[in-house]
């Protein structure tokens, strides 16, 4: 009996020691008021009253690299152009490769930079990395560039329509 009495006393002490009269998860009422005073909320704001025509954003001065990035085409390192920046027009580029291997595409891009005087672009579309060269305004220019690429060792080069920079 004495054994059960000891266990009962230990359980009672344990339970009363764990009991508390104050909730620890909620802050006291005074600090809650102070916090709401510091972070005022605008309760009459209605996001449905916003209109897109209210927002006016001035056009930035856009660089050639920024235009290429916005169209999903990142200009290759080392192919910065010294000519004045032009506008985008419909034209042609010569695609040297389309691969799912990024390292292979970057290696091909490096080789193309050394072989061509034209700009070299590495883009990622869908699941393929595409290495393209040139900003050809006419099909004839693109055909000459393609023939040059084939002579330079890029046997699978082909012409693709693209938005190109006007010179």
C-alpha cells in the first residue's frame, strides 16, 4: 500500500508542477494594442478598385542586352557590340545546334564566338539550349552565314526566322 501511495504522490506532484494559470502562446493585451498601433492597417482599401490605366511607368532607356534577355535570348559573353543600338526587326539567324545538355551548348557557343565575327546567342527554349549566330535582315544574308558555318565545321547549321537587331 505504501508503494501505491508513493506513486500516487509522485503523479500528483508532476501534474501540479506542469499546470499553469497563464497562456504562454498569446501576448498580454497591452502589447497587442501597442503592436496594432505601430502597424496601422487601412481597412477601407479595396483592391477591386485598382485599374491598370492608373499606373504610368515611363519607358526606360533599354540596352541591347536587356532587349535580348527580355525575349529569352541572352547574349553570349564576349560578343558585346560596338555598333549603335538598333531596334528589333523580323529577320533570320543561323542555328548551329539545339541540345538538352547545357555544358555542350556553352562549349559550342565558345567555339562559335572564336569562328564568327557576328554576334552569338545562347537561348533556352522549351527543354533545349539553342546556339544561334547573326542578325541577318534578309534570307540571302542568312544563307551566306549558314554556308560559312558549314565550311567552319558546323555541318548541321540551319536558318531560323527570329527577331534580330537592325544595324
